C-alpha cells in the first residue's frame, strides 16, 4: 500500500512538472520565433539596401558604356562621311 501511494505521489510530481515544462517550452518557442523573425527582417532590409546600391551603380556604368559606344559610332560615322566626300 505504501508503495502504491509513493508511486502515485511520484507520478503526480512528474505530470505536474511536465505542464510547467510545456509552458516553458512554449515561451522559449515564442522567443526564438520572435528572434528569427527579427533576424530575417533585418537581413531582408540589408539585402534590399545592397541590391539598390548595386542596381544604381550598374545603371551608371551601363549609361557610361552606352554613351561611349554612341560616341564611337558618331566618330565612325564622321569618318565614313569624310571618306565618301573625298
């Protein structure tokens, strides 16, 4: 009988600890989820900033290349005109 009561008391303690543990796990899960969400948002913002910078630099370089190409085409056209006139 004593063993039965002792076993019942130990089982009660184990089950009561599980509820507290579940609560703690739930709180920890919420905290980790919040941290991960913040990290993802921060990474997203940093990535967008870097992409915007790269995009603007690429547009500038592309414009310069197009301008240089246009200048060379104009120069070649002028040479062709001079050749035709001679």
